[in-house]
C-alpha cells in the first residue's frame, strides 16, 4: 500500500576487495536483522565466496534460520562466525595478541579469528596488565618473538606505553571499552595509545579487533596487496 | 567620577587556616596585578605571617616594587616565592617527587617548594617515564624509602599505574599539561590517573603541585591538623 | 569446530600483590559471567587465599552455583562479597565515611566493606549534604576524630570543599554518579573535587569506593607496604 | 575598487527595548573596533539616550577619540562605561553581590555597575569562598537583608550551594572563568550552579555580570516591565 | 553474616528547610527503592509534615505498599505525588508555564505541581514553539499578565530568546531533554538559554521543573524567606 | 483527586504551515503515547488534512487502536506513516538518495517517504561507501541526472566529500548514527560533512531524513513557498 | 645542507573544478606564508584564471609584494580578495544575507563577496537578532523576495528557527563564532541550526560564509553544474 | 637563597633505546628553553651519539648559541634538526608520504626527515585531497609502489578512507590540525581515521609525523628491532 521503502535494500557487497587490497570485506552484523544477514550469506553462497561475520551477537545467531546457522563456525566469545572456511592456517604464529585484563577477551578473540580467517596463526597472552608488572615481564621474550603485537587494553591503557618501550616490532594498540567513570567507554584508553610516549605505536578504533588484524595483515605483507622489495635496505 | 567599582577590592585572607587545618593559605598569583599582590604581602607583613606565593610568573615578579621584590625568595622554574621563611626544613626527606619528563619540572618544583615551606624535605626523581622503563626501575628502591610519593606526568600518564603497582606508600598523581593533540592539556593524564588499574592511587587537579604537597602533608600528619592515634591497629 | 577463541580465558590473578604493596587484588565482577567468577573463586580456594569481590550485582550473585553462593558473605547494597574472611576487624574506627545523600549508600558501602576486609573499622556519616549545612556541622567533631575521611557526593559535589576547609586529616573525595542533566553521571562532582578551593583534597574515579578505601589504607600505613619513619619531624 | 563589503555596517540599535521590557540594551564592546563604538555612541547622542557599555577593555577605551572618551564614566576593573547617566541611584541597597575570591572582582563590578545604571544600589561582599567558611558566616545576616543575592564564583562553585541553603531570597549564580585545569574556564562552576542541591538557584552565562543584574531587575520588578499584583497571596 | 552495610541507611531529612528558606525539601525518588520511599513517608507521617515527591515513576508508585499508595495524590504525567496536602491554592495564577512542544508536558507538570504544593496557582501555555510564531503571539498578552514566566523547551531552545525579548517579568528557562542528535539530551537547549541574546533570562538544570518552581517562589517572595522592602524604589 | 497536570495536553498543531512556507508539519512520534498520537490524527481527520508521521516505531504502531492503525500507510523500515495521502507523485525523480551502507536504510527511507508525501519522486542509490570506490563511480552518471542529491552516511562520512567534489547540484548531507567507538552516534559523520573540503555541501541533524527532504523541497522550489524569478541571470 | 623538506611544496590547484562542478576553487589563506600565496597567484596569472582569496588577514595582505598587492581587490572586513575579476554581476539580487548582530559582518561579507565573484548580487539585512523581534519583522517582506536566504548568527542562534518558520525559500544557516562562555566559539549556534524545529534549514561550518555562498550557487543552479529540468512538477 | 628548585633538572636520556627497540629517542623541543636544548646536545656530543630534534621552532633555533646552531642541519618547514648525521640514506624510496593539502607540509616534512635520519628514503605526494579526486588518481600507481604509505590530512580526513580502499600496503594516518570550526584542531580528522570504513588503517596522534615515521620503520623491519621470519607463510 505504501509507495516506497518497505523493504531493507539488498547489500551491495565489495567482492573485489580481496583482489584489490588483499583483505576480504567482513560483514559487520551489529543492528542487522536476521533477514539482512541471511541475504548476505546467500550472496556469498551464490559466488562460493567464504565470508567472515563480526559483531554477530548470540541472540542474532539464534535468530538465523537453521539451514544457515548450522553452516556457520560461530564463536560466542568473540561474536564472530566463518561461513565457509577462509585460507588454511599457517603453522607459525606471526602475531602476539596481548591484553591487559580478562574482560578484553572478546576483542582479542575478534582479532585472533580475523587473522585465522586469513590464514595467520597467533599467540594469546592475556590478562597481563601493568598493575602487576611481573605478569608482562614473565612473557616478554615470548611476545618479542612475533613480528607484530596486537595490544588490547581498556581503562587507562598503560599497557601500550610499557609494551611499546620494550618491543621493537609492529605494535598495534586496540583500546577496549572496558572500564567505568572517566574511562568513558574506551575513549581514555584510545587517547592513551595515541599520546603514548613510546615511539611508533599505532592505533585503531575502540574494540576494533577486526581492524587491528587487518592492519597486522598489511604489516606482514600477507594480504598479497603490498609490494615486497627484494632488499629493503638497498 | 564613576559611582562604583574602580578599585580592586582588598583580599579577605584566611589567616586562621593554619590553626584550623594545619595548612597555610597560599596566594595564587596567576592573573593578579602587581598592586593586588603587594596588598596581600602588606597584610602578611602587618601580622608577621610568612606567606607562600604560587603561579607568580617572571614578568609579574619583575613588576613588583623593589622593596617587596628584594624580600622574596623567588624560584623562576616553579614560579613560587616565599615571603618570610616558613617552618625549618626537616633533615630526612619524607616525600619522593617523581616525574615522567623534564618538562614536568615546574610542577615538581611547585610541590617541592610547598613542602619546603611547611618544613618537609623531599627527593626529586625526575625524567623517569616508562617508555624507558629501566630509568624508573633503577631508582625504585630509593623511591620506596619515602612514605609518600608525588608522581607528576603528562601525555598518557602511564607512569601512575606502573608506580602504583610497585610502591606500597601513598601515591599522589599530579597530571601535567605537557603534551599535544589528544593529550588535551593534561586531561588525558588526569583521566589515566583516575582510571588507573593500580589500587589506591589518588589524584589532584592538572599541574597542581601545590595541592599535591598539601595532600602529602595531610597524609604525613605533619600539618598538625590530624589526630594521630596511639595504636592504629588496636 | 571453530579454530580459536571459544572459551573465556582463565584470569591471571596477581596473588603477590598483597606482599608487594599490602593491598589484595579485588575481583571486579561487572560484566563477568558466572563461570568466570566461579573460576576466580576456585583459584582462591586452591590457594586458601581470601578474596574480595566488588560490583557483584544481585542478578550475578543469584546466577552463581549454590555451592559457591552459600560460601559468600554478600551485601546487596554495596554489591560486595567476601570469600573467606579477610583480616580481623580493628576495634577503633580509623576512617569516617561521609556522604551527601542517601543515594550514595552503595558507594559508601563499597568503601566500608573494603576497609573491613582489610581489618579497618569505619564510621558512617551519611546524608549530610551542604544544602542543609546543620546536618554536617552537627557531626563535625565526630568526623574530625578520624585520621582519614572518605567523602562521597554526587550532583555538584560542594561537600568536598566545605569538608576540606574544616578538617585537617586526609580527605579522599569519591564523586558519585548520582544526579541528572549537567551532573553528567559523576563528571561534575569529580571535577568539583579536583578544582576544590580547599587545599590538599585528593580524588579517585567516579563511584570508586574500593579505590578510596585502598587509598585510605595507604595513608594509614595499615597496608604494610609503607615505611613508617620513627620520627617524621626529625 | 571592491564591489561590496568594505565598511562595517552601522549597528541597528533596539532603542525600544526599555519601553518594551524595562531593560536598556547594553553595548557589548568585545571585539568591536573604535569606529564601531563611536558610531553607537553617536546614535545615542542623537537621541539623547543614555548608554551602558560592557566589556570595554582598557586598550579599546584608550583608542577612542578624545571627544568621546572624556564623556565616558569608565571603570577599568569591571570594563564598563556610562555614556550620559542612567537612572538616579536608590538609597537602599537591594542586591547583595557576593563572591568567592578576589579574582571575581571584574564580574562583580559588571553586575554592580549595571544595577547602578538602572538606579539600583547594591552591597559588595567579596572574597568569602567556602574553604574558609567563617568568612561567609560572618556576613550572612547582612546578606540576608537583601531581597536578591548575586553570587559570583569560579573554580568548583561550592559557594552557590552553601548560600542557596542559607538564604531565602532570590539567588542568581554567575559562574566565573577563574580557575585552571578541570575548572575549564567557568564550565565547572556553571554546572555546579545548575546541579546544585540547594533548591531554586538560577544561573546565567559564565562571567555574565550584566545578565545577572538584568535578572535581578526583573526579580525586583524595578524594570517597570513586570506586573505587580496587588495581593500576591489572594 | 556480613560485617557492615547490608541496609540502606535511613534518610536524614531537612525538616527545618521550610523555616529557614521557605521551601520544603522535596523527595527525589529516581533510583530509590520502595522501602526507602516508604521510610521517608513514615518520617513525615510521624511529624505530620506534608511531603512533595518528584520523579516517582509509575512502576515505583505501583511498588509501594497499598497503605501508602492510597494516601498519595499521584500524577502520572509529571511523576509527582503529594503526601498530605501542601498550602491552600491561591486564586490568582502568578506563574505562566510556557512550553515549546507537547513532549515537554512532564517538565511543565513538575513545575505546576510544585507551585501548587506551595499554594501558588499557574497557567499552562503549552506547545507554542517558535517554528509557528503565531502560536506564541496569540497568547502573548495572557503570558504577560503573570509576574513570572517559566519557559520549557528542548531541541534548540529558541523559545527562550524570543520570549525574553517580549516579556518584562521574571523569565526562568527550563531546558528539556526532548530532541535527538545534536540536541544532546537537553545540553543544547540549556546552552541556548544561557547564551541568549535577550537580557536577564535565568536558567535551571535540564528537566528541572521542580527547581524552576522553587526559583519562581523565591522571585515572588511567596516562600516567606525573603525580605520584602516597604518601598523598593526608595 | 490531584489538583493539576493529570492529562497530557492536546497538541497545538500548526495547520497554517503549508500555506506559510509550503511544508506540512510532520508529527514526530518518538516518545509519544498512543493516546497522544490518536489525538493528533483526530485533529487532522476533523480538518480533512493529510498527515505525515515520523519516528513511529513498530511497537507504537501496534499500540494504536485498530480504527486508526488500519487507515495508516505504514513503512516499518523508515518508521513513517501517511494518514490520508499527500500530493500526487511526480513521474520524474528529482532527488537521488545516496547512502554509504545498508544500515543507513531507515534514514534514506525517511527522506524518500517525506518527498513522496509532498509529491516528489526519488531514486535510491544505497550502499555505495567509498571504501569500494567503484560502487559509487558505477552510478555517478545516474546520480548526476538529479538536481538534488541527499547523501546519507555514518562512520567517518567520507562519502560527502567525494560526492561533493564530483556533483554540481545541491548536495544535502545527512549524517547517520551508524558506527561505534569514535563514530559517537553520528557526531563524527556530522562534523565530517560540516568540515568537508568540497565546497557548498550543506548538512542537517543526525538521522534527520525528514529535514533533508524538506530542504530538498525548498531547493527545488516545489514547496510553493519560494519565489521563482523569471530570469535568474538577469 | 639538509637532505629534504626545506621548501614549502607548490600547491596542486584544481583548475578543473569550475568545469566539473561549476564552482571555482578558492584559496584559503589562513596560516599561509606570503610566498605561498604569491606562488598561487602566479599559477593563476600564468593561466589567466581569476582567483578568489579568503581568510586573507590584513597583516598577510600587507606582507605581499607590491606588485601582487596592487592587483588585488581587497576587502579588509570580509578578509577576501579578487585577483582578476570573476563573472559580471547580475542586476537582480538573488540572495538575502541576514545576520543577528553587527559582529557577524565579516562572515556576511565573505558570503556576499563569494557570490559577487560568481556574478550573483545579494542584499544585506544585518543586525536583526530576535531579542528585538521588530527588527526582523520590519524587513521580512524584503527577505522573502529572494529565493535563497543566508542567515548568519552567533550566540544561541535563535534567528535560524524564527526565520525558518517564516520563509519558504532555501535557508542556509551559517553559525558564527561570536559569543563567549557556553557559546563555545560557534558550537552552540551550529547545534541550534542543526536541531532547529523549523523544517528544512541546512547548515554549513562555523564562520563559513564562503561555503554558504557556494551552497546558494548550487541551489540557484547558477553554478552551471546542475541539471535544470524543463518542468519540475512533471 | 631559595632552598630548592631554581634550576631545570638535566634530562635523563634513553641512549639505550636504539639498541632496545631500534628507534633513537628524538628530542621534543616544544616549550624547552635554549639552555635545556643545549644541555641535551652536550650529552649527545659527549657520547658521539647523533640526535634528531623535533618541534624546534625558528625562534628557538635562533636562540641557540652560535656554536651549537652552526652544527645543526635545520629545516624550518618541518621544524626538525639533525645533530650529527643519522644512518646513510637508502637509494630506493620505501615510504610514500601523501597529503591532502599544502598546509600539511610541516607534518609531512617531520615524517620525511625522521625517516631520512634513520636512513630511509621517501616520496612526497602532496596536496592531493579528495575534493579533486583526479589529483589522487593521477598518482595512485606511484603511491602503490611503496610498501608503506603515510597519509596526512586535516579537515574531515576523507583522504584516509579513499586511500585505504585503494592501496594494499601499510597505511598510517596522521591527522593534521589544519582546519577551523568543527575540525577542532585535528580531532575530527583523527576520528575519521579511526572510524574509517576502509579496513586496516592505523593512526597516530594529531600532527605526529615523527610517530608515523617510527611506525613505518617498525613495519618495514628496518629498525632492527623486529624479528624477520624466514618464510612468513610457513
């Protein structure tokens, strides 16, 4: 009866992104209805294109039709799902995912799963915040063995500066929204990462484990999108 | 010719504060005219009451009449002055004043001078920010020997959390306005102190070295204003 | 089926904190699942280590397994629980916990219970906001008998300045999130504490009764982590 | 040579405001050039209309042509000037202008002078901030004798709440921009006034002594614009 | 079993406020439990003291024991209740309550009911926002007959400036939290009131109809707390 | 039993707006009760005046009485409804509604439906965000055929600048609240539109599809409220 | 001697913009050195391309070499200059530039001059803020004769809503940075424009008279970049 | 005469940083006095350690003693200086430094010079903002040849998203403080980088060209601090 607008429009997916920059488009599911998500999956199915879903919360997962739900590899902590498998997982962990507290686990998980979808293994070093500095020091040698470190911290984000002063590889800070009062849902930790006195730390958006993993893939040159010079010191 | 308001009103000084809470009122000179400051000094002179001046910037100091200026013990880095001496200085340093960078020196100095005015000696441990963690670790035992630590840091203020997790005495954080961009003139460091994951750190206003020193005096019970129980564990 | 991240990682607890700085690590339960909390309790059980839980809301408490729930000393107003008792309670109250309004009771309770867990008794002086100044004045002598005052206030936080000008002991301000409109969930009260014209007030994060209690323990030297000089005026 | 816009346009003055709402339009001089101010004065001259100038800073006053400058009753502390006298001054002070610190004097002065221009006398009670509560208490009876109180305070603005709980007349809060760090140029004091737990306090913009005086005139019904009911309790 | 804090503390009511400043303490019920509210009512009952309750939401009202609920005069739009009647209502309306939109009705109602509790009648002029200026102009003469105008507006709050330029009596702005996006829950309207180019408008906190009514009582001198000079122009 | 305020006041509708400025008043339903909405419809019914309802959420729609609900043309994605039809729809689409992502569909729909109610057809070009620039480029010629473009984008709003540099017609930016973390519920996208380096882009409030459509009607001169000069270059 | 970076890079000018979207690139001079501005002029000279300069402050103008300065048509109030003339000026004013106060003149001037550079005449209606509503009403018929209105206002920006409810043409709001305290350098006025209850107002960045003029050109279809349908109601 | 604090304390330099993480400590000169800078140079001289100085503004450079000044390789656009040369410059440019506008040149220069000090050559691609998209497209192939892109943009920062969707290498966004009004001194551009819809972009603090260069060195593995696995896909 109405003249326009009754349906959610079909998504216009960027299937060429992988070829263009070596990173697959992930489907950000927060606030999406079941029908929208199923429509996206159907488009991937039709092209036999694997798909990574992020921010797919348990109640959304439960609302999907059985036929779709049973075909997803779903992780309820990181709120991610794989539809058809991504690239085969490498044997050697290339990224250390380090966190300040156990409440950061969903964000760590989103990074770990995104890396895995793109075929990169990682090592989790969680709950090593600097209030008990020994926890970080105990695992420093292990962390240093990875070319890229993804650091996740909420509250005041002091972990970023301490880590950045001790590790020479790529350090990607992911502020998490853990905290209360002045922590301001991650804004404090974000700004601590940006203003860190340790040189060369880089930052992504609050709780953006997916973005950190993509940045790690770029830094590793494992997304296929980056020229790898024969001799970088030439 | 005007009907009202041509003169700055004389200050109403709280000479009873020392007796009431054991802390002398300091004269905050920022934005005060020379005539106002001289009026305050004259009131102290008349009562033979020593006086601490803070935020007295060099150009303000230079604008005072010679007779007043020559009687001030002025420190151009901390922007503080003593008019008549305060209490005699104790032999044993009771407070460690620790800073993240050399640009924090004016704030450290304001704390050190306020303590000195009240008779308390302190130890300066400056420029030991956590990007080079060894600088702090090298001096940790020395810091720990003081019952109170005043920690001054700008930028992301990671020093507060690291220190708070390593030291068991009173830790008073003073965020400094050192930094740029998201450091936001001390707001970031302030919030880092407040949201620190190290338990029991307390905080004062940005650049408020004077306030930190007053808090230290309260914590030491050296302001005379605090009951000292015979046996606190009884 | 998924390759990583399905489980919440076990917490890495800082059991050495008590020995290091004299304050036990508390378990901050907000947003933690029942299984995570039970895992933490199990770790404490295994080491016969008493444990303080904070921000344990009634619905979380109700979701714990009976075996664990029955062993907790739970307080539904302050949202705290003791697992195994802490230190024996001292006879003499060392801290006055003063509040502006009856809605501040949960924050007051968190401070009182944290102190009790560490063996320190306290006196509650609640609902004495300065809009009815006589309420505070009536109890001023009682408040002054304690070496440390924890002041809790929301809204505009005028209590902090009035108290700080009348009491010579340690004054720890805890801004509470009580209020609406410009009170901004505690941000106004926090900033009032920091900018107070009364000298030497210190502040902790919004609603952080736990942190205030830890700061009180540090100031009292009752955490065992602070050197107590023989003669502080020497 | 240019086609448009080379001149500042002449001001369009609201000479009917006095008749309409009983308050004369004041000329806000901040950022105005000497030529603009002189143009405004010439318009008043032509109509024989007295004029109040606010935020006329000393360097602006000095830049006016001698002929205009000599005819102004200028007050360099409040930055106000009268061009031709306003209404004759009443004998009885109707407004108490109370401030927290001596740095609030320019704002107090702006209120006092605006009242005087409209013929209302006032009493200044300055530098009675609550950190030394006795200063306010000593003068409370005097303050209470005025039907309207204008309270000026910067920093944390605790004065507003204490005063509002003790005085039953009209209380108009003027936040001042005095302070540093979290005081945020008056924003903190403004919010403290608005969120005050004392009932019925009203507020004007930061440093707006002129506006507070206008509000006082409205409340006194002395602006002629307000109906005065024969028997308000009927 | 717990050592402290299991009960909400009884409220410390300021029964002397009416005598002191002529305004009764209202009970702000938001976030209060039924038991707390009932405790407050019992204290009033015991002293035969009428009581105004604000922010008493329907679900809270429903949760009260029947014996208390049946004795309350409850208004579900303004969320206010009277326990025992306040002062008898005057015949002549002294306050015009003007609003920009029909969604402001709860705030208008809180003001109207608070005035009524103190015996002052008022006139409601609602939904006259300036986007349709004729709505306001049609009722301007009626509004002008009241010595005090309470203006309630959300969104951009343009009503305040238009009204303030047309009405010579007391104008009290109440920003409401109506709006979305940049309206920021009333912050925009609040700031519009404060920065209004119409002289002498005063402002209270967002949605604070109670505070506006108290301010109106102060301005009318009907709270008994204000000196009424025999001849204000003397 | 209560003395005032028990009922929501009837809305004062601006039925003259269409004649005055050529735009019908829409009824903003967010937070309105069913009875309020029905009252508004009854007023329109009585005058035979068509009505556009916005922000009418499904649960509100469901709560309307059957008699009213069955007469509404309701669109659950855009949350709009028509009560009686608006103007007949033109054949030629005059506005392109372009969006960055599929989550912007409700905002796009609000614009499309508002245009349709006023008789203007539009073309939807959704999900063409600049991370996959080809999606926008593919449809650029189509977009350029419309005299007005409404651009809807959340997150960082880069779409506005790219579009503004490529299209010469009217470009109206509608920031949407899609995003998380620093996107800050549309504030980031809003500010990106305002600070865009592409000249002549204009902006409306966050999520305000209705306002953008009204602005388009003004720009098209199709609201009847705008003079159309015979020869604009004369 | 240095290896890189000693010179400011030459500007990369978008000379194709006029052909692409019908608007010439203006040179934003704020913070540019004389040498940079002269370099830009030389590029225009070489192509015989007229050039509009904005935010060229008097001291910058004075610092240009005589040869360049004498060839500029400079307006010191609007801080704009023409290098070679733009399009010939139309006879009929198409845009009304309306402002709230005389301090808005620089922003009005920037709009007027940008329009003139593109050949469009305009009418200035300045200093008609709503605190004296008659000033606006007196000139309303004149304003309504223009298809586009550019409204400039600082402070609380109430002008936008009043104007938007009375005028049916295109209304482009330009918030100006005039004001103090909560006016926050234009942020308040900006938000008032965005949240205005008058439908279809659009907004540009604070003080952006240039952008408003470009938007007016787009709306008038006078930039040549917009399709002009033969019969817009078909 | 004063008891403490008259001298700025000597800097505690982190000479071990190069060995630890492969990045030399740079000396941030903003707000440092000439004597402080000379002290730092003397420490480097004594150890024969090259030194990079940043934010050394022309007036500071001019204030240095001749003996020091003549030995600095100073660049007045980027405000950087080399004291003794850094590592020899590689032949092949490894980093593309891309900017939105010519005003971003100082930030670009800081990045270019920091890279050069560490021996890495770079390519400058400046003034290619997306309002004229062809400028970027013309140079896209050249940009893509570098493994790392440093993108500098102020205003709304749309450049980051467009670039991030087209380039597969490491993309490091540096928000610059260029802009006015809502651009908010770089805050807008910063947030646009963080919320970008293009995956895997990373960000550093506003105007932090030094930090971006350090991050590039980490990503290139050219700082010597990062393990380089033999076969990253193994």
